């Protein structure tokens, strides 16, 4: 039915054009942002899932930072501990030399002076082997590593403090000087060296644990990022194809609307006849 009040054809053509324009806008948004779900309006359920995973990834950034700080603290302590172990080895050499009964007083004093200097260097290293104010081998029992191991903070990787100063339990039994040296003194130094090496082995195990877990956290973050991408990333190849098809449909819809708007002119031709 032809009518000058209601153009049904134009209405239908306009609805079709609006639908195409809406879909075209959506495709253009996906191409420009790279996301098929960029806001909660696009897909509330998927958006909520993606946001939860993004929060997990951000939390794991804090875990990585904590693990890296822990590694730095332990590595500095290991460097200092290895040097202390070397000093104890040198001290054993001096002590063994001083045990020679044929030495005269001046020679023994010279060896003892070297020994005392080496022993003092142990305390110097133990007090300065710190990272960000934390030392695992200084005098006393302060300074422990409690690195975060998961995103909710319910687990940690612990590396405990060990006193490698001359006042600590491992080295305090060694002689202060070499005025007199006995077989028991040599045995005590061997015990101290063995204890220090054992403590360093534990620190090394802790360092390895921190490094291994940091590697795992990095892989976990990569997996989570990939999973988020599957949920929200747009397939740009598909969207490009859709864009071209929708542009053609838009042009056709505009032409159809133009034709529909010309239909009321047919009424004038009826009256001219």
C-alpha cells in the first residue's frame, strides 16, 4: 500500500541500516582496541573472569619482586660466606704452621699477627654482607628471608639467618691468637670450617629454591596472560573480513533507503495520469 503518511519500506530500510551501523561500530571498536571484550557491557561474565585473572597476574608481580629481593639477600650472604670459608682455610694454614715447636718467638708472633688479621676480616665481612639493610650472616640472629610464594600470601620460601661472625656459635670456638696451639685447637678450627660450609650449603639450597620458584611464577604469569587473551582478544583477521562485508552491506542499505524514500513520489504520478 502506498501512503504519504507512513513509508513502510523506508522504515524497514532504516532499521536494516541501523543494524548494520551498530555491527560495523562494534567491529571497528574491536579492531581499534584489539579486544572483543573491552568493557563489562560487551560480555559481563567473560569480563569478570578476565578481571579476576588480571588481578592474579598483578599479584604475582609482587611475588616475583619478593623472590628477587630474597635472592639478592641470599646471594650477597653467599658471597660473604664463601670468603669467610676461604679465610678459615687460611687461618688453618697459619695455625698449623704455628704448631711447629721449632719456631722461635718472633716467627710465631708474625704468624699469629696474620692469623688475628684474618680473624678480624671475618667479622668485617659478616657485618657488611648485606642487601637493602638485611644480612643473613651478621652477628646476632636478625635478618631472615621470608619471600612470598603465592598470590594470596599464604605461603613463603624461608631462608634463615646464620651467624658467621667470630662471636657466633660456629666460629667462636676458634683461637683468638696463636700464642699457643694444640691439637684440640686445630680440631676446633676444622669443626668451625665444616660448620660454615654446611651453613653455606643451606643458604645455597635456599637461593636455588628462590630462583626455581621465580622461574615457575614467570611461566605461570605467561600462562595466565595467554588464557586472558583467549577470553578477551579479538581475532583481527576475522574482524577485518567482517569489516569489509559490513561496509558493503552499509552501502547497499543506504541505496535501499534511498529507493524507499522515492516511493511516495509514485503517488504523484498516479494523479498526473
